[in-house]
C-alpha cells in the first residue's frame, strides 16, 4: 500500500459523560467501524458542553487527524454548542437548510407538538457542509470539509447516531480511503496471557502487516490478527497463514477463530456435535456456569438441567454426595467434587456433568481462600482439578466458572475422540 | 468553601478501546467518583499502546489538570507502556519494589505457575511513588507526585481498578481536597427512572448543597445525595433531611440507604430476619437469580438450593410442572410459572420459592419476544407477574433476574407483615 493511511479522531461532547452518568458507547461504536474502513484512530476524547474547551479539542484534533468525528451537542438548547463551535473553527457561515426545516416542521406536526424558536437552531447549517438526514430524531448531522480535512458532526443519542453513521458517514468515508482492513481473532483457553505471548514472541516481534495483538479475558486469551490491503481478498491472504500458525502453536486450546463465538457457545457446539447432554451441579458458582450455558441461543438442545447445591444438605439430597464424605473431607474437597458429578440422585442422567465447589470468600484458614475444586464426569470418566483463584468473591466465582467451562470442553473433546477412535 | 477546586483528567490507555473492542466503562466509573470527592473533571481521553502519543497525552493533561488518572497498560507485556512513559514524563527512576515482588512470587506459587522474566516488569516502581496494592491481580498501581500534581496509574481490568480506586485512590484524593464530600445513596426498586424523577422534581429543582442525582440500574433507581462541607458532621447534617424526605416519598420501595448493600443482599437480610429459607426455579434466567443470591456472603444460611429447569422435561421432572399444563398453556405462561413454584418435586420444601420462565431470544411470534413470567410462593401464597422486557438475550435475562428479586422482596415483606400482624 502506497497511500498514507487516513487517521480519524473521536470527540464525544457532553457533561453527562464527564460526570460518569453515561458510558461512552458511541465512541466504542464508531471506533469499531473505523478499522473496517481502513481508517486509523489514535485518539478519543470527551469534553463537556463548554465552548472554549470544545474549540480547543476540535483545533487539536484537526492538527493531527484527517477526520474529526464529534457526537452530541446538536440539540435545540443553549447548552448545545457543537455545530456553532465547529463552524467557528472552520470559518463557515450558517444558513437555514430548507429541506431540514421542512422535515422538522413535518416531524412536529406529525406528533402534534409545537415548534419553538429554539428548534430552528437545529436546521441552521454551515455553507459547504454535507447535511446528513436524521431519520430517528430532530437533529440533522453534517460533514464540514475544511482544508483537506473533514469535521463530522453527529447527534448524541445512539439510536440516532448509529443509523446516521451507517447510512451517510460510512459511504462518505469509504470514498476517502484507499484500502480495507480485515481482522480475525484466535480465541485460546487453558493458557495465560504471558505464557501465550511467550509462545508467539517471535511472531509478535516480526509483526508488521498483519499485526498481532493479545487480549486477556477471564480464563482466556484472545489473539487478534489484523491486515491492511487493497481489497478484501488480499487482506484475507495476509491473515490466513498467521491464523494457521497460531492454531498450530496452540493446538486444541484454540476453541474458535470466530469473533462472535464465546467459550460457552463453543462448549454447546461440541455437545451438539456429539449429541451429548449436559448437567451442572454448582456450589460456590451458584448457577453462573448454568447461566453462561443458557445464554447461548439453542442451549436447550443440550442442556438438561442445573442444580445449585450451595448448602451441604443440598449437596447430599440433590447431588447425592455422602454425608460421611463431607464430614471426613469437608464440602470443599476433591472427594466432594468427585461425588457431586458421580451420580446425581435426581433425574436426569446426563452425559456430561460439571461440578464446582469452593471457597469464594475469605476463609478463617487463609490458605483456603480461593480454593476451588472443579469436576467433570464425561460419559463415566471423572476428572477433578484443584484451583486457587484470587480476588473478591465475584472474581473468584467468575474465574471458577471460566475454568469449569474449560475443563468441560477438554473432557468432552476426550470423550468425543474416544468415541471416534476408542 | 473558599479554596479553588481541584481538577482531574482521565486517560484510558489501550488499543482495544481505540479499536472499539472494549467500552470504556473505567472512565465512567472514575468520572462518577470524582464529583463525590469535590474534584472537577473537564477532559477524558483514550490513547493506544504507543509511547509517543501516550507521552503527549500525559504532558497535555499535566499542563491543565492537577490530577491525571491513567488506566491500563500496567501488564507484563511489551505493549504495556504506561508506567514507563509516566516515569519518563515525571523524570522518575525505577526500582524493584520488594513487597510487590514478594506478593507476585506468592501469587504465582499459590497457583503453581512459573514466573517469567516479563512479570518482573510489573514490580518495578518509580522512586517517590506511592505503590497501590492490587488484591485482585498481578499489576500494582502507583501514584507519582510531580510538581504539585499527581499522576495516578491503575490497572485496566475493571475488577482490579475499582477496588484499588476505592481502597487506595479515594483516601489519597480526599487528602488533596479542602472540605469533606459525603454522599448517601437511597436505592429504590419497583419504580422507573422517569417516574422517580417526576416524584422528586421539586427536590431536584431546588438542589444546591446537597445535590441530588439519579442513576438508572436494571430494575432499580439509585438516588445519590451529596453534600460538601467543612467537616463530616456538617455534611451529615445537610444530607440527613433529604434522605429522610426520599424515604418518605418512596416508602417501602426503598430497599436500602447503604452504598454497599445490593438488592440481593437486602433480600438475604429480609430472609434472615424472618428465618425464612429460599429456593429458586429458573428457566430463561438459567441460574442468574441463584447466582446473585449466592454472591451475598452468608447466603448459605437462607438459600436452600436452586434448580435450573431450562428444558420442558426438567420443568416437569424437577419442578413438578404438569405435562398437561405445558401442553395447554406452553412453557412460557402464567400457569407454568405458577406450577414451577407451587410444589417442587424435590427436596427441600423452602418457605420462599422464586420461579422464572420466559423468552429471552427473539421469537417467531414477535409479540412474545421478551415475554417473561415471574412467580413467587411465599409461605404458600403464590403471586405471578407478567413482564415484557426489551433488548438482547443477555439484557432480557438481566431484567428478569432483577424483577425476580424485586418480586421476592415484596412477597417476603408481605409474608413477614402477615406473620407479625395476621
């Protein structure tokens, strides 16, 4: 690629974001779209409804980026300053945009509302600007070309911003960019982030195009491979060998190479492929494992039921753990975890049973804090693993849930392979 | 209060935020905390894992704000540059912080993991910095005082950042601000945000000190009353009458006025007070209700067990729903919800049984998408409520979980009052 990459910058305008009343999801939305358009984004920022600071932010952004995308501050009130400030920076005069005015009048008439003087502020547009129709609200957007750069103004409500971006901004930006950016994610479990980076240090060091980045998730590492090329086919050709190499290095620990497949979805997929039914028996995770499974659409095909056996009595009465086992080894022990999945006393017998028992909260005996046993009965073969997690109650439970899914996946893979070759 | 207000600025570091892979919830979290500390925040920004741009961002922030709070980039990999860059800007030398090193070694030993050379990067600290212990991960935070300003470095994962901010950063920042800011939160359920705002519009209009802000949570509204005064006693005196008035207006819909009490903790508290035992029978929520209950320390005293009866067969075999009921009314119906809590066929009989059944994913029959029935059997008296939730699968399930806890709370309150007066 010869052309210099176009850069963009996102500025969210609004005191409610500065005060933390609203999470800045618009920035995440726009940011995720830009790489797909071959546009690099190095900065995001947030400023309040303050003319001086907003002007400073726009000038700084124009000094270092080709495209400046602003969201918010296009409303009818005095607080809404974005358009006026951008026009001041670009030196653009404003005029009444007749088409927008007609749309606004029609919008109010349809709803039986009275148009106030304020509202007319929304249809004043900079000369030379490209007006963006708002099909979901009253504030039109506008793109102001300025000295080979582009100032894009979008309304703040996500329900207005997103469709406007798709319908009007994407086609505009596509004309500015020479190539395409494609990325693919290799999702790895059972390997920590530093270990994963060590295993691919040579690839990371040698990276250029495609680039390689790792992201740590609870119990998982996601490795994203991103390529930039003239067209999609060429970008794919760049990505393919790197993804292949990653799959080669991490072997069966790669559970998917699809962006939208979660660990639990991969487990559900495996269960479906082997026509296996799942059951969960949870103590300290208290239903989290079942909940992640149920969050997969279509889980009902493979998920028989879940038991939350938080009390010792529930472990005995529902999961069939022997009283003597709990008395001899305690409720958090390898032996209890084993019996939790051995032969649950209730309907139904599932092919795969996952069990979790542990201490999520700080214990009197400090060495036991975060101690968790996870068990899996896969077609009669029982595996029990011991873990020590850190963090608060919630975090220990989330880590245990992730490891329970990982252990289940491993045991299902083994069971399937035995079924095929055994 | 005479003193000039201290200003802070938030910089999130991470290419994954710039790429839109992660929503910047850390910024919203920190931004919401600053006003409570009497600190003003005029800028938030995001930069990638790039030394040059990060350095520029830190320098700019220091030029206009007293406190610069950075999140992310404290990990063990080469990409993690925040600490090194901040030290460069502040001119601080680094040294190996022995206490952090010991903690790190213990962390790895406890898990039976091998410490790599990379990891030692995390325990290198700037001279003169205040090291912040990380109780939930491997990266300590640090505060670097620099020319009457303060650079605060925090780890990126919210599960590490939030407790560290509470435990270490809040006390540090409190010392910088002249007065005391105190706030108390009145947590309300069963009332929507706009309804809540309408009910207290006069209080909001008249607010000055204390200030009143509402925050919408799933199924709840939190109303925060914040006062600024010379000392704690004076601040408390300002807050008290407003909290009293809010409790008066929202009556029994106020489930707590304590910051750290969640809805599920309030339910567990109520159960304890009446010596009542709880059981859950969940379909579409798939264990989420049980999981929220189990997340309350000490829940074992009141939580007997949970059933995840996602399949129709599980509803019949485990929860005792009649086959004819499901055939006649479907699995998502008032009748099925009723039978799910009527007489679960398994041990044990609990005093309070919560049931949830619904459609979390888009249905062929569009009118049924988001339809959820929630039932509660409180000491023999069964209530069933119909809900229609919007959003994706996860969001519908979260809304249903919140409403299940709210219904349980109402039914327990009624049962307790009947016990007392009936």
